[in-house]
C-alpha cells in the first residue's frame, strides 16, 4: 500500500483542524473589545538578576503608567475581564559615549519584558514581548549618580508603558 494514501479518518481530522484554525488564530491575535480588571507588574526576573534597586523603582512607577496607557481598557469591577501582567526581565543602562559628557543624548538605555494577558481564570491568553530603547543624558552622572540613574530607569518604565498597547494591537 502506498504511504501517500490517506484514510478517510485522517482526511476528516485534517479538514476539521483547518476549519478550526482561522478562528483560533483570530482569537489569539485579536484583543478587540478586551477589558482588564487588573494590571500587575512582575519584577521578579529583574530582582533575581541582582537589579534590586531597578526592580523597586519600576515596581513603584510602572503600575500608574500602565493604568494611564490602558485607561480606555480598564474595567476594575468586571469579574469576566482579563488581567494584564507586565513582566520586566531586564533593564540595560548604556555607557556614556562621551568622555566629557554631552548635553545631547550620549547613551542608549533599554528595557525588555513582556505583556501577558490572562483570562479571568488565570490562563495565559496571549503574550507580547517588548524591547524599548531610549536615549539618555549621562553628563550629570557623577555628582547626582543615584538620582540620574533612577530617572533613567523611570524613563524606561514610561517607554515600556507607552509602547505596550501598540505592541498588543490596541
């Protein structure tokens, strides 16, 4: 018997899978009409990498920034609404490109993470990886190093919050 011959059962299974595939793909790729009852920020990967200060600063800033960015999609009292989890995996503060400091942008900072949409029962519906890069000024880094570093991390959190809705197609 030829290996290329399909049984009737195999053909019916393949057709059923093809018929279901467009609906599954559309549901997974489209968040049309999505509402979020809750927004959470997960900085555990950042903290685990030894970036405790960065994790603290992002945990303090990012929830409010995300609430602003997703204001049109929030439904806090809706038990049937999804949950958005913003997981931050890495923060990269670029080195200064200027030996003397330059009031123009002289470093590139980055933030990497993921927006994860959970169903009302807590199952992952979709995930949206995101890397955002921001130019930074480092010329005041010496006398005010901690303050400038914190501002750079907060700017990265703001960038993540602004880019995430677009990344999710909202």
